[in-house]
């Protein structure tokens, strides 16, 4: 049963990775972009569901570090998935977007991040301590925006871009940190990217976010009105 779940997890992860880049490289708002985005979210549901089961198996086998990390990854990934989807569905009502569910998710991200950080200290695990800040920062930013919502017209696009970049971080961490190792082991090659696999996607996501915001959200510079000679 466990092998079947792992196989399903890997299959969904491969589909998620492919459709993520398909959506990212296609024209924004095009049928291909939307279709690939829907396929990505559906495949990520499979990834998340299988991750929950795998975390349960790890906990039952007293593999508490792995179980904690998987459970935490589910929290931040589901948050990003939900926000990316809801930003498009509620683009005309920011108040509804930042409702009770949004605030609950914000608190859950902060609380889970703090819990993972404390557990990482107790276990002396640098990965848990470092990655815990993702939930703390994301949740803290969400709480800030419930108090001070975005004033720009395309607030929903900023939220969508940020959320989908967060999904991309989770997708690529899973591939670089776990998936690629299984693939290379099957080929008889030893590859271990270490901490690079976990933190490189975060850095790349930040840089990509800056570029996307300048491209799609930058305020156009108004040209001065021409003066007509009298």
C-alpha cells in the first residue's frame, strides 16, 4: 500500500512539475495558461493527499523529523494553492478574499512555522529551523494584509503571482530534494544536492517574483501632456 501511495505521489509530482512550467511559460490569461493551471492544481491535490498519508506512515514509524516536515509542507503548500485559486475567483471583492478562512490560514502558518522552528532547535535540525521561516513570513504577511489590504486595482494579480510562486517553491523542493534522488538511485547514480535543493527554489522564486511584478504590476509612467502653442 505504501509503495502504491509513493508511486502515485511521484506521478502527480511529475505532472505538477510539467504543468507548472507550461502555465508559467504560456501567455498569461490564454486558454493554455488556464488549462495548464487547472491541471497543475489538480495534480497538486494528489501530491498533497499522498503527502498526508506518507506523513502518517512516517509518524507511525517514529520518523518524527520527516513526519513533521511533510505535515508542515502540506500546510504551506495548501495555503499557496488556495490563495492562488481564490485570488482569481474573488478578484472583485478583496474583503471576501481576506475573510475568516484567510485569517485562519494566516494564524496556522505562523503557528506551524513557530512549532517547526522549536522542534528544529530541539532536534538540532538546520533544515527545519531554516524552512520554518517560510510559514512565519507568509502567515505574518497575510495577517498584515488583513489589517492593511492592498490598495492597487490589480491586487488580485499580485496575490495570484505570489501564491503560485509559493506553489512552485514546494513543487521544486519536492523534486530536487526527494524526486531527483529517487530517479538517480534508480539509474545507479549518486546525487545529493543537500541544502541547495531546499533553499535554491526559495531564492529563485524571490527573484522571479521581482521580475513578474515589474512586468505585470509596475505603475506606468505618465507622460506630460503636450503644450499647444497659442
